[in-house]
C-alpha cells in the first residue's frame, strides 16, 4: 500500500530538541482534521516533554492546504488518510441514535494501522486534542508504559470479546487519549482478530459495532487488554493524571504540569 508523504525540508526546533533523549527512538502518529489544528498547535510543541528521540511525527488527515501548511510549519510528515486503509470514511455506516460516528471509528482504524506507516518498532499514537504537560517516557528496558484510568464503558468490552473471544478484562481502563504501540504486537493482535472472526480485522471491527451504542469500540481498550493478557511482562502500568478542559481555558490554566496530559475534547464545548 502506498502512502502520500509530504515533509518539511527545514531543520526545526523539534529535531534539535528530540536528538538527545535517552529512552530510545519512537515515531509519533496523530490522526487529525482541519478543525483540530488550533489544538494541534499546542500538542506538537508539547511533544518536547516526551523523553525519547522522536524520528518522525506523522499527521494522518484529509488532504487540504491547511493540513499541508501546518505540516510545513511544524516539520511533520503528512499522510493522506485515504491511503492508509483499504477503505475510506465513506465506506463506514455507523449512525447510532441518528448521530454519524463514522469518522470517530475511522480514526481508530487509522491508529490501528500505524504499523504500516512507521519505521520504528515503537509508535506513540496520540489524540489531536491532548497536550503532554509533563516530562514522561513510554519505553524502559524493553517494557512499555501504559497509562490507566478508572473509566469503565461496558460496550468496549463487549466488542473486545467479539473480536478476540476473551472474557477477562483489566480492572482499570486503558483509555488515556494516547498509547504506545509495538509494531510486532499490534500486527499479532490484528492477525488474532482475523483468525477468531474469519474476517479482515477492519471488517471484523466494523461488523461488530453496536448500532444502539454511541461508543461501541475502543482501539485503546482493545490493544491494552490484549497486551495485558498476552504480553503482561512487557508492560509497566502507570496511573494517568489528566485534566479535561475547553480549549479557551488552556492559556489561563495554572500549574499545567500538575497533570501528565490536558485534553480539550470537542464535547466539552
């Protein structure tokens, strides 16, 4: 599968800043759209708090002049979202309660195919509305850090069971608006989904969406639980400290580093 790449040729602050990190090399993948670029202008600089050498920051998005300009300004690599999967958002029909959630599902599928985009084995996937406000790392001695919260949403685990046939779940939630993926484990999980459902992993996820649930699938919950019950020895479980605010509150917010991340979800507005 071919991807459309556009990358700035200028040496940026970010390349200099990330050059001396001691916890190894990673890539960063962020699905986004034009409407989130104001938030993303806070997210990209905040990656300076990630204590790794970041080789590439990939923005996966619809092709537009705004996205291209943003990538040039912030030295990111642009990838046309329509080149990442064998489907586009138009191929997804998910409208629970009359609300079109196809785009929300599509961006999760894009994240789960990040292993086909990146060169590094470790890939930090982040939501385009979540800022890293404290120094942190995600790989240490071949173990991966997973941030956890006390959120619980039953449909996520119903979907997880349908895709992988697993009944048990981790006591906490892996939904933290970012996650470190390891290419080999992510590829393995998608293969397990296909073996269990006898479908391509993308089709299996879409076919198992519950039309009665506004949110019936979570990429983070699925991968986190798969890792916990198959590769626990490679995991470091860490408590998540996140603050959810509206975008206009960010500049006025004191002591941001009290939290690991600050999220500016559209539904807060």
